[in-house]
């Protein structure tokens, strides 16, 4: 998101509209409160879309006026753009980089370096769409995540000024409206499609976000008809409702976004802008109240500073911020934003007497070059490992170990509907004579090291059939939802059905080991997002589906071993250990979680497993919930090693460490040739 405040003061080249600053305050406030995660603004991410429409309107208005008056100059446009955007941007990113040097361990600083270089080139949106989704929990550790929208805007403004100039030529001017409307429709249609098929690309892609900027641009170019005063009031009120409602109704990670869901806040912003062009409405008067206008004036700096402050505060604390800590962080954000606006933004906004467009552009490019070189150098030097102790470097090395078994055996979430027939062999003997299959998702993959060690000890050949985000259950139907969710669910369901068919055909396979991210099987989406416990009732559907698979496996005479889940660490687990160790703190104590929390998270599924083992013969259970736990706490490290690589995936060494405690379950189940034991 980039609150491009081209016209946030009466000193700009356009007639000042205080209500637009009021709109900015709503946009930036929604984003900040959403990221603070304390105030119930579950859909505050729509503030980005509000800014896109505002930016498209204001910048198009300037360009359109300049072209109409025959004073258009690309040099002038980029001079103005650099003075408005770059000074505060450079200061905020430089300060963020200094904090990253102090707080981030080498591996994370190397990642930061790559992100910094992409940010300097305004292409960070492309990098982030390859790294992770905006709503993924891992994205919360990226202090430059918010720069994606600046990249989207700057990419748009590489082409848009030339497009406006070209479409004003006599030969094309009569086609201008049709061409721009067509571009708007195509961008919106592709965004809707991509949101259902490739949501991460839809979120970050500038062509798929262009329709939001074009919506504001079409208002600036007079494509929207004028309405009566009464109609203006009604439309403005509707516009405000379309903005406010999604802030509370949308839920990150659950509401398919952008696509159709982005239309209400964008349309609402457009209605407020359009209806306030001729004369003030009651809504525009409300938005022109001094407190809202003042926050709107600070909105660009507020946006630049809020995310790094929140990210580093969480990393430094090693856990979720309390309400008091959140309020303190918000105060710091406001103070930094005010200082940035007062001492950085304002002085550069109006050119001085000795102003030179060439000088402005040269200095701007030089500042970006400094950031780019700093980023590339940091990445090239692997985050400067000399800053860290030997124990930190060893812990980082553990994170790089292949913890999911044979490479390529955890199939992609939306690709690969058949278990690999070759190359996923573990244990002893030959692949053709394997008698055990490890079946499940990436958690099953994380158990692979333990299963492999047991196989070698018991002289068992084993196959790994695993697929990311695909818990080993049999779904009766594919639930309604977004296309992308339906596709991933269908792919998983097909994988499990194909695995079951392959098991039925392979008589040599006697035992199937099931492992998965069981605690994420709850039907309570809020609990999933917040990593909070759910009651047993929230696992009813899961219980039916896992029992259906067990029954199907027993029907074809396969024994079943259920590997229970190990503790979940909402504080980041392995990342927490490394960060706190790098900061010279007691990571063993700071990264622990309460055993009562872990028990509450895992108890419902463990109870289900115990009941299923009692109900069905040939079913055996390993309870991993007490692993690495004392009576009071579960620790994220053992003997100085990492328990998990992230919040919930076992590290390679931890998986191997579990082998002796899991082996008795395999022995009880037999090797596939012994008589079943219960």
C-alpha cells in the first residue's frame, strides 16, 4: 500500500480536498489496527485498496490536467513523484535496515538483504509472491512486507503517464474511454480469476491490481456522470458503508482477496471521491474533521513506519505483544510518523529556489542505489555471520537440514495426485520389498527421519507418500468455497484415493503410518488462525474422515499406526530460539510454552485416536504431545538443538531423537509378518 499524497496540502497543483485526507486516515488506520491484531479490525487490509483508488484519482487528475493544458512532461512527473515519495521512504527503509542489523540473525538478515534490494528497485511484490502469501503467518516476520504496494504503484506509474499522453493524441482520443474501460474490465476479470486459482499472484501482481488505480483514474478523467445533490448524499453514504463494513466482515486468510471482495471498498472509495467533486456531502464534511485530516496528512509516514515497528517489537519480545505493549508500539509509530512528516516529507514537497529536476532525479536514483547495494551486499555475505555466536550459527545450520525425508517426496499442495512409485524409499532392504508406508502431509514428512531410523533398526523397508497440506483422511465430499481451496482439497482427496488404491494392489505393504497437522483439523477457523485450542466438538468432521480412512485400510488388511502431533509453538519455535540466542537471551526460557496450552491444543485429537484404537483392531497410537515437555512447560529446544523448524514442523534432529520412543509402537504393531497384537 502506498498512500501517495500528491495533493495532501493546499500547496499542491490541484484544488485541495480535505475529505480525501480523511479517507486516507480511515485507510491507514484500518491497516495499522489490522496489523496490531488487537482491535477486531479483521478486514483492515482493505485500506490498501482505498489508497490505490485515491492514488489513481489524484495522479491521473494531475496528468490529465497537464496533458490537456499541453504542459505534460515525464521529467516533471518523476521529479514530483521522487520528491513526494522517496525522502520519507529512504529514511524509513534505512532505519529499518539499521534495526535489522541489530535484531536479525544471519539467515534472516540475508533474506532481508534480498528483500531490501528488491525494495530499492520497486519490485518487491514479485519477490514476495514467490516467498509467501500476504496472509501467511510467516509473512509477519518480514519487516519490508508493506513495500509491495509501493512497488505495485511505481510499476503502474511507469506506463500510466505515457498511456494518458498517448491516448490524448488526436488519432486516439476518441477511443480513449473505450480503451481505458476495457483495460479496467480485463484487469478486474483477471484479478477475480487469479484470486481463485493463484491467490498470491492475484494479491501482489501490478497488472491484476491496476483496475483499482484505473477506477480512480476514470473518475479523474470524467468518466463518471454527475448526479443530483440528493443522489450524491445517498451514494456518498453508501460509499462509506462499503468501506467500513468489510473492515469488520472480512477475515484475513479466509475471505478470498482481492478479486470480487476488493470491489466494495474500491467502489465505496470511488463513490466518496466522485460525489465530493462538485460540492461537499455530509460524508465529505465528516471526513474533513480536523483529527481525521491530521491523521490523513501523516498517513504516508504512518504506513512506512507502522509495519517495521510492529514486526521488530514482536521479534524482540519473542512472543505476541500484550495490549499495553501494542499501545506503546502504536505511540512510537505515531511519533515517528509525525517526525517524518514534519522534518522529511514537508521540506521536500515544495521545490526550493535552486530546484533542478535533473538534480532531484539524480539524487533519487543515487539513494535507491545505496539501498540496492546494501541489500545485495548483505545477501551476498549471507547476513554477515561474523555478527553471531557459534551456537547461533549451529542452530541456523540445523534449520537448513533436509527434515522432510527424501527430496521431492512431499508433493506440492496443488500438484501431484499420485504417490511417487520410485525414489521415496526409507529404512532397510529394497524398495520393491517395502512393507510400511508413511502417509500424510508435511508433518508426516517431518517424521520421516524417525521412521527411517526405526526402519533401519527393525530391518523394515518403508515408502514415504506425503503431500503438503494434505492430512491423511478420506473426505466424502469437497466442501464449497473458493476455487483454489476446492482445487487443493480435490487434489488432496485424489491423492489419498490413489494411495488407497495403490495400497490395495500392493500386498507386500502390511502397515500404514499416518501423520499430519492434526490440531489444524478443527472446524474453528479463528482458532486455526490464532493457534488457539478448539473443543472436541470442532473435530467431529475430522473424526468421521480419519475413521473412514482407518476402516478402508483395515478392510484391505493393513495395520495402522497413528503418530500423534508434537507441541505447537505459536511464538515461532525454532525461529524464536535463534532470534533470542542471537540477542544474547535465555532462549530456553523465552521460547517455551505452557504444557497446559499444548495439552489443550492436542488433547481433542489424542482422545479421538485413543477411542479409535480401542474401537478398531490393528490400530496403534503414538502420543507425541508430551514430547519435549515437563510438567509445566514445553521447550522449543533440547540439548541445545531445535525442536521445530518453525511453529510446528519437527527438525531433523528432533525427529531422530523421537525414534526410540516411537519404536515400541512399531514393535507392538509387528513388522507385517508377525501376528497382530493389541
